[in-house]
C-alpha cells in the first residue's frame, strides 16, 4: 500500500493530463496500482496515533512570553503555566524555551511576494475567547481563509479546530468565493501536517483526501516562519481590531451571522491598503466548483440506548423507539444533529452547545407514551421493534386499539419464525391499510398469500422460558467488519 502523499500526486498528475503509464514511470509504481488508486483513492487504513506533549496546549502562551522578554527563565514560565493548569515538569519547559529561542535567533529578513489571480489561498486559526451556554463555556475559534491576489476574506467560526471543522470551513469559503484556488498554504497544524523532518513533509491523510476532490495542492510553511503566510496573519489581526471589539453574541450562529455581514459590508468592499482595490472586485481566476460537493460534517457511529437516545458531545439526542439497540450514524455541523440508520434520516435536532442536556423531539415522546415506558423494558417488545418503523407503527395501532399487547407481539414473533421477517413486514403493512390490527389478522394474510419458509419449526424445550428467547435483527455491517478483520489477519 502506498502513502497518501503518493495517492495525492497520482491524482494531481492525472488532472494535469499525464497518462497512467507516465504516472507509473514517474512515481516508479505499477500501472495497475495507478489505475486502482485513480478508481478508489481511499482504501481502509489504520490510523497512526500522534504522540503529543503536555506543553502543546500552552505553546502559544510560551511564545508570547518570549516575545515580551527574550531572557525569561524556565522557573518563571513554569509558574505562569501552573496558574493556567499545567502539571508537567520544568525539564520540558526548558527544552521548549531552548528550541523557541533558537528558532527566533535564526530569523531572516523576507521579501513580500504577490500571487497570480486564483493561484493561492492562505489559512490560519485564531482564538477568540469563549461563549457561554447555560453553565457551559465553549472556546471560540475563527478559521480565516484569504485569497492571495484579491485579499478576499472568509471567516468560519467554530467551537473546535478538529478535522471536520477545518474541512467545513474551507468548503464554506470555496462556496463564498465561488470557486477553487490551485494551491493552499497552511502552517504546521496537525489537521494539515502530521510529520515534518527537514524538507520532507507528511500531510494529514484526511486533509489530502479532502483536497484531492478539488485538485488543490497543499504547501506547508517553514516551521516558525509566519511571514510565509503573512497575508492571512494580517487578516487575523484585522479581524481582531475591526470586527471583534464592542460586540455581543448570543451563540455560535449569531457570531457567524455577524461576521458574514461584516465581510459583505466592510472587509471585502473596502479599498485594501496593499492593492488599492476592493477585494470583491479584484477576485478572479478561480477554478469551477465540482457539481457534487463532499459531506464535511463530523460523523460517528453510535448505539441507541434503552432510553431511545444517543450520547454525543456530553448530551443525549432522542431517536424513534424502534431504533433501540441499533447502530446508527450521527452527523453533526455547527447548527444541526442528523441521525441516520442505513443511510435513511430518522431524526434531526438543533445542536445544543450546553452540556449534560437531553434533547427530545415531541414525536419521539408521543411514540413512547403510546407504547408505554414499561413495555420498552420487555425483551420481546424490543425484539419486535428491531424490525423497524413498520413494527413501531403496528405496535402503536395495537396499543390504540386496547388489544393485549404482549399476547399479540408473541404471536407476531412466532409468525416471523414461520414465514420470515420480510413476509411478516409485508403482512403487517397490508393489515394496516385495511385497518385490521392484531396477530390473528396478520396470520390470516400470511396463510392466504404465502407458504411458511420454515418447514421445520424450532425444537421446543421443556423449560418454556428458553423457548421465548429471541435476538434482535443484527446489522450486517458487524458481520462485514469481522470478515474484513479475519481477511486482514490472514494476509499478514
């Protein structure tokens, strides 16, 4: 398997018009390998864990101390860091001071350069305090994206600097600019650069996969050389001085709305001091956006618990009760929480930035009230609900009709044993169309239209309780994961 940098280069050369044979010869790869990675650039790979230092969260603070006083000693720095929550030893503080002072001493003068229209964007993060949500405070970050030729600026606020936030901010910027640059300049943030040894740079795999879809080439600044992306550094300062002062914000959405208005009415229509022109009029030369844009939302697989909720970011979000025990996929952006089961959207919530909250939809509560919470503790009910939305609707109809619930559910599960899951769902759906509810009506439909798929019923045991044991319908993805794991172990 080749690294993600080579995969990116394959696609870059392909977009430039190179043939597969030429790419294979240039990169010293097999032509079949080039073909495979052009067709499927994202094979499953194991993530490497990046070792972090206790000082990483405090690095910018130490840099500011050195800027204020070049001769500041390690014990003084350690005292300030302890006040901010640092619990490490003085040794790593000394090592960092030695490293930073050496880098600052080797600074060289630089020349300003200009780029062609649509050639390059520069990006950088800035920290802008925090916002309060109830008893919770969330740190606030701004991703500044600047088009180098025009100085056109876009700002994306978020409560994290994780991978999905970076990608979403860039995608929003591309949409705002109305096109794509050829090159993106980044600093050495872990979401862009994971390793650097001299001139050899290893880019973040997810970042490369994101850029490959747009045919954009990354370029990392030299360590401790912020002047290489000086345009966006100045944009962050301008944001702090012109947008941030004397403003109040209700929440993250309010911050984004206000900065959007500021960009449209001030930042991008002013006469820029370097170019002498308005950025919005100077913007040109960008490549067209692709028709299909990637989904940059934060995504994670979760289990639905017995309280018909999923846990995410210290909160609970409800789903329909039929999803209890199932594995779902949650996708989150700054405004919405979307929950999917087998690629079907089953719930959508406004995102809550407070913590330890339960966010419920009225329809989910009404469904649970109809079924009654006691019944949700019954194993047979949960097995029946694992059949999906049709099972939930049928259970609601049985409950509304004041029919004996457990007796009917037991009868329906026996029909599943005889006729199979798909036949049972078909019969329940047909029974509901005719407004006939209960196991007996479903049995008649199955008897008239179908032949039992199980000619031999399960063996009956003397202990009746054991005969009632049934399992929920398992997701096939779990079996796929086991098969892939065994195959990989066999290959090794």
